[in-house]
C-alpha cells in the first residue's frame, strides 16, 4: 500500500480524502468552546445496540449508576486506572452495548463499554465526554470509542493507565479523530461530514494490537 493511502477498516462508504482532510486538523482545530466549534448540538440519536429497540444514544452514560464505585475510587485518575486494570478487553462480535454497571458486574467490555463506564465514573466529579470516532495508525482507521477529559484523550482499552495520562487532544489529533461527543444529556456531532456520522460498528480485529503499539511508541508505560 502506498503511504499516501489510508486503509479503512470497520466502517464502509468512507472516502480516504475525507479522512485526509480530518488529519490536516479541520476536525480538531482550536475553538473558544468545547466540544470544538465544528461540532453542533443535536437532541438525539436513536440506536438499537441491545436488541430491544431504539433508545437515545446518551442513555449509555449513567453517572448515578456507578456513583458508589466513584466514591470508593475517589478521583478521576483513580477511575481511569481502575477501568484499565479491572475491565478485561474483549471483542464484541454481536455489537451489544453494555450499560456502565453491567460492565462493572461482568468485568469485561470492548471500547465503547469501557468508555461509557469511564465517562460515567468521571462525571461524578467533573466534565468528561465519551467520544465515538476513528483511531488512525499506520495508514489504517478503526471505528473506536474513548474518553475526553480536560481536553485530553483517555484510552480506556489499555491494560494499565499511561505514566503520563494527560495527553492533550491537539497532540493526538492525527490518531484520534472524533465524530460524536456524548454525555448523559448532550450529543455533539461533527458538522460538514455527514458520510462519517454512520452507525458505529465497534471492535475490529487487530485494533487492540495497534492501540497498544501506538501507546508504547509514545514511550508510555502501559
């Protein structure tokens, strides 16, 4: 594959030119508000990820459901480290989205399960968003979900919190490309790229390996 190309894995109908445009920074440019100005508030996105009918996508962010666990952990970074260490990362071939307490009880989850749990925990203390978008590495792009806190990327699928957990979004903009920001009451969607706001398909084989390699190459202990 030529280095000018991007192999797209996990979604369909996506233009490499669109991803290239995003990689040039249009999706993550500095803005006077957060989420960035290119994201607009929308009232609802209905999803059926549990096989029981559609529900609002932000229904998966539930701070109150894990408030007791947050009290036990006591801080944002303790929550980050706990999710990394205690939730086993597994593939989700049926694309079933778990609620945060369900992920705690099962002790397993894929990227969106871990991100919804970590976002819900942190929001008992401070602002945080679950982010659905793309992880891009070595000319491939995977559908992915992570957490934004203090405009930093929290990667909840690692097995250990990085030694430097506060990785600024602008420093990670070529690798983490957001499409949606979620809280329990808000949805912000990227404007100008409707073809990217597609159903979220979740785990793709080899994404875990790519994530771990990426973070190690940043010389972070994971």
